C-alpha cells in the first residue's frame, strides 16, 4: 500500500469513526495534549478521563502546574502509578513556565529534551498540539504497524523498535497531522485491538500483511517471559491515641519517590527499635492480611501490621518528612494506591 493511499484510507475512516469527544480534545492545546499523553502511557483511556478532568480543574495552565507544590501534583496522580511521570510533569512545567516564557517548543528534538517526554510523546504534542508533521509510536500504533507490515519480534528490542519507527515515519503525512495522529491511535484502540482485531472494519486491511496471512495474533511479538522476583516487607500502621496513622515521605527519586508511605521494616524484630527512633512506644500490635502489589519488575508481598503506639516526645511534629494522618480529615498528599487502600481500613 502506497503511503498516500494509506493516509487517505486512515483519514477517511477517522472522519466517520474517529474519537472527537475525549476531554483533551476540547479544546486542543499543546499543554492538554502533553498531560493526556503522559497519563495515557501504560493506562487505559477510561481510567485516565476522570484523572485528566480533576487535573485540569486544579491545574488549568502550565503556570498553575509549575507553581503547585509537588505534594499536590502527586496527590492528583494517586492511583495512576508510575509516579516518575508526575514528578517529570512538574519539572517540565517549571522549565516551560519559567525558562521558556510559558511556550512549549514545537520541534520533536526540543520537546524530547524535556523531562519525561520521549520521541513518541514529542511527536504527539507537535502533530496534535501544533498541527505540524511528526510521527508517533505509542502502544496502539506499534500494534497496528507491526501487524500491517508483519514485523517479527518484540518491539522492546532495539532493531524491532527502529523498524517500526521507520514505517511510522514513512507513512506519516505532511498535512492533516492532527487528524492522522489521532486516527492512528483510534485505529489501534477501536479496530486493531489486542485480542480481537476487527479486520473487516479496518481501512488498511487491503494492505495488511498479518491479515493476508491470517496471523494477526502473532504481531507484535511478545516480550520474552521472565518470572518476576518477589520482595517482602512489613508496612507499619502506627496509630496514636487520637487514631491518626503515621506517614513518612519518601526521598524524591526511586521507587514511590516523593510519595507519602507507611514506615517499613523487614523483620518483626525491628519494630521496637524503629518505633523508639521515632519517639514512640509500642502498646500493642496486630498483623493484618498479607497482600501483593506487582510492579513492572517485581512483586512486593507485604504484611500490614497495626501497631497502637504512645508518643514519648515531639519528634514527629518537628519533622517535615513525617505526618500524623487524620483519616477523617485527609490531607492532599500523593500516596501509592496500596498505601491509600490500607488507610481506609
Ligand atoms: S487488517 Fe486487521 S490486523 Fe491489519 S491493521 Fe487492520 S485490524 Fe489490524
């Protein structure tokens, strides 16, 4: 299929079948495209919509995001996971607002130099937000192109990834970039779906190699399976006489960086020493149901421990990285979903 024929087919399809009512499409601005693209990484549209709407209510402009406290930004991200995305959003907002006169750059190179913006996100901001030509290669587009051109192998491998980028660039149009980029995302989400591609309704079926071979399910190639390692920890729900639970803030980088979490220990025998270091004395303790949270690279098996404590000194109120969390009057803090869930028990 010639690129022009491909583009025409995709654009025609988009006119009748594409999505035009997503919250970030009304109105379309580089800022809103950027926020939606970052939220949509590894996350479904239906999950993202309420997060996006709340985020825009609180941070309607790049200046408002740049000026917000990081805790407030992470609070809006609670439950979306991959929190480095939120920390990078905040950093990029500060660079664009304070060093770039509140104007996003419009080249792929300059966009991709900002924290948290990769080549595909840069392409989406340029093509949708600025209506200028740039290819994208998000998860949906990878799947469409891998099937269309029958590209073997897992797209996580550099050679496969580069091949897919070559195709994305070759088929990308010079005009109607906003519609074309959105159309390719929609085609992957609505027609060329992971499990049940609707090839009969697909505008590029006549040129699709996977369809011709009846081998749609083989593309894109799967990630080689590797058993995830398991790590174990105990989460301490340290509860004072008022019923408040102690939270501590993680360092800004690393796992759950910058988020408020429960104190952890590796062995039950560490409980007394940990409490003493916080100026607390253990009155009683009760283990709760063990649970598992899976990260991209390991499983975390955690045992929550409810511990009634007595405050022996004022260590906690003087420490900016510790807070007594009142569950009746919750503060706007960024928290990982498993911690938030434990606080509702
Ligand atoms: S023909 Fe089928 S497999 Fe090929 S791109 Fe269209 S939906 Fe996907």
